[in-house]
C-alpha cells in the first residue's frame, strides 16, 4: 500500500489491488507514478455529481500514449480516510462542483 498527500493535506491510500486494476488499461501502465502528482498538484478537483463522498482530481498531460489527455484520479472517503478508487485518461473534465483551486 502506498500513501500520498493530496492538495488539501489529506492522506490518500492506494492499495496494490487498486493499482493493479488501474494498470489493466494499457494506456495507464506507465502512468502509475503520476497518481501522486495528480493528487498533490491537480489543475482542478471536482466533487462527483453522483457520489458526495467521491472527488475527481485532474491534471493535463501532453503526448501520452493516446495523445493529449487529462489524467483523472478518483478518490473516495470513508471512516478510515481517503483512498484511490481508480485512475484513467479522458478527453475532458466532467461537470461538477469545483473544489480546487480554492477561489
């Protein structure tokens, strides 16, 4: 298990099982190390529109194996703290309430 600190100062855990799940997607194989960067230095963080306990951290990357994309790291909070649910590349940031950067 790996622990990261997000842009809010929260500890976020990433289990081996979740990392293996993320790496099942070929375009994510070499981006596992970027998960901590996205959590610590996102361009934008949005609250999920469907799950009040989930947050979506986004950082833009140029020239990934599938072109210019946003790397999205989805976290969720429970009684034990925050944890990474998944991470994926996407063309755009999903709609939702901005919670970072703080205006």
